[in-house]
C-alpha cells in the first residue's frame, strides 16, 4: 500500500495563488520550503522615498490559509511609518481587512505600495509618520540616512542599498 500524503485545502489555494502571480519586476519571491507555506520576498522600489533600497520580508502561511491572514515580517530594520523596528507591518489587508478572497498577489502589491506611498495616518512608527506629515524634506533625509545604514535617535538601521 502506497502512503500518499493528502493535499490540504491551504496547499491547493497556495498553488493556485502561485500559479496566478502577476508581480512587477520590483518584487522577487523565493519559496523557502517544499510545503510552499513560507516565502521570502525582496522589494526594490523604483520610485519614491525608498527608491534603490532592497527590502526583505518573510511571509508565513498556516494550514488555515486563506481563512487566516499570512504572517508577514520585514527582516530589515528600516525607517518607515508603517513598519516598526521589530519588522511588524501596518497594512490593513494583513489585519482587519483580510479576507479569503485576497491572495498572495494582493499582499505583495500591498507591501510594494507601502514603499511607494507610506501612510502616516495609520502608523506603527509614530515619530516617522509625524515627520512625514510635518516636513517631507526632513523625512526624505532620514530615510536616505537609514537606507545607508545610518544611526539616529539611538537606532542603527540596516544598510539596504
């Protein structure tokens, strides 16, 4: 008797999402294991404050995907209103607006959009959000310093250029 492993609904959905991916060239995706439930992505925005940076994220799905939202973490310490210093991300589709009709493509595009249009109105890093609202030039200066691995306000940021 052959012991065949049963494919779970989550795995079927992940396969479907992977087959339907239509991501821009500014996003690279790497599958980390044979279950295809853990990914690493690299986002390289081609415009905006974070242009020329290279930002690494880990995406973890569980066996209850797509009912449960993916767990997403930024692996770089960066200066961003919607990403805290621990890599937690404030993106509504990863929290209260998650719905099973959303897919991996939605998540990847949503993450890219955070770099193109940081949202100071729903921040995790309140100080950077406040600076973005008050003084866009100072915000840009801080972003550039952080991308280069600079230190300020007692924080050393990762070099991501």
